[in-house]
C-alpha cells in the first residue's frame, strides 16, 4: 500500500508535465516570449460563433498530439478571438486586435493562420482550413517557411 502511494506521489510530481498548449491573446506578449525562446509566433484569427471551419481547425488540428508536439518545439501560440463570449476585452485590447487584423489578415479570412518571426514579419500563412489531417496541416506550416 505504501509503495503504491509513493509511486502515485512520484508520478504526480516528478514526471514531465504534459505539453498542454497555452494560447496568448496579446501579440506583443507572444512576440516577446518567442524572442526569449527563439521560436516563431503562430497567430490564429478566429470567430468561433460564425465560423465552423475555425472550430474544426481548433478541434482537429490544434488539439491533435502531432500539432501540440510540433508547436511546443517551434511556436508561441497567439489567438485573436473575435467571439461574442471571449473574455471581456478592454477597449484598448479590442483596438489592438483590430490593428493586428489590418496588418496580418487584410482580407478578413477566418480561420486564418500566420507565422511570424521574432521581428513580427510574416514567414508563412495558411488562409483556409480545408479538412487537412494534422500531418497535412503541419506540411502547410513548414512549406515556404522563411526564417
């Protein structure tokens, strides 16, 4: 009994934590983290209430083990969410988000994914989710990716 208890405590406290995704909602914080971690920023534009493809992309790709592993090694994740029930955005944050949309999603695609380097320059983008598998989507993210 004591051995089992010891094993349980060991597993809970000493095994590596899962690679759960942490999505930022502030691009400037995401860029700062990316620079510190020598990663790129994956910027995801979403409108969940009006965009079934946004929900499918999140459910089928961003929550897949393949994406989670790849993203944890390569990206800081930032989500610009225009949902009705998103956390209460301050007026200042909403204005910042609108400027980000103007700069990185001029055509207003949803879902829209942009990869940025530490200097906030676009290195890759995926305009529309068309039911790719996680492996296919990761190939799209790797494709034409510039430093």
